C-alpha cells in the first residue's frame, strides 16, 4: 500500500493502481516496450545456418546441472518487502531548516535526498540536492550567492510513501512511473520508519541468495 503526505498531512492511502489516478502525483511517460522480433529475423537466421548442420546433443552432466539449477530457483524465498531492505537509520531535515544547513547535511552524509519533517515529526515532503541547488551557486565546493530560503520553500510536496510490507517491485514501479529516486516508508501510525532508494532495490536484486522476481 502507498500513501501521499503533504503539508496538511496524509491525503491518500491505497493501492498502486489507485495511486496512479491521483492528480497530486505527476507521472512520467510510460516506458516503451521492446519491439518483438519479427518472423523475418528468424528466417534470416535459419538461412544463415549451413545445410545439414545439427547442433550437438547436450551431455547428461550438463542436463543434470541445469535441472539442479532449476530446483534451486524453485526453492528461493518470497519477494522482499520494504521493511527487509529499507534503511532504518533515516537522515531527515526539518521544514524550517535553512537550505544551506540542509545542503551540508546531505554532503556530510553522502546522500542525495532526505525526507522532510514538520515540527511534530510528521512527513511533509522530500528535498534533493537539485532542489537545494536552485537557491545558490557553488564555487570551488563553496556556497555563494545564497538566497535566504528554508527547506519548506524548495522541497517537493506532496510525497509518495509506502507501507513497511509493500512489495519492492511495486516500490520500483512507483520510482519509474512517478520519477522519484527514493520512497519514504511510513507505518500505520504515520511515523517515518525507513527509506528505500534506487540503490537499495538494486542491492536487493544482487544479494545471495538471489531474489526471485517471478513470484
């Protein structure tokens, strides 16, 4: 399940399909599917194979190894949920922080974005390096020409969040469809409990045991 949090609090809670119909969330153009290979391509391949050519029959050991691999694949665990891969030590900034202070937090922690909380500790938005850079120029790594603005003036709001038990495939879908680089994880008490970035999703895919994407 997903939610949308703004300055007035939670404004939506529902499924991925319902989220796509919310006017508050801007959607990118859908990813274009790969064009299927036509029959003409296969005909060209067949014509290129010499007459009388037959592929060598696979040896029994190879078949056995392949069958063992299939068995391992069938025994993989279920897909990860958000709470299994999310970052629990979430770096946040306050809505009233100066943009200069927020920038220093991102640089010091080596991150590119951070959830924004209000005075009551509620999620109200997300701010990125790109948002902050609209208020100043950098010269030799130092800030110059600084506009006196707070995080609340430049953050992105409302922000899409997910429940801790949300399937990470659906979180990845939100990242692609809505053009976001990270999704805050909020529990049923509206408390921020984690954060998932694109790197977290990719890391889950390459971990051992491998993640099954087909269940």
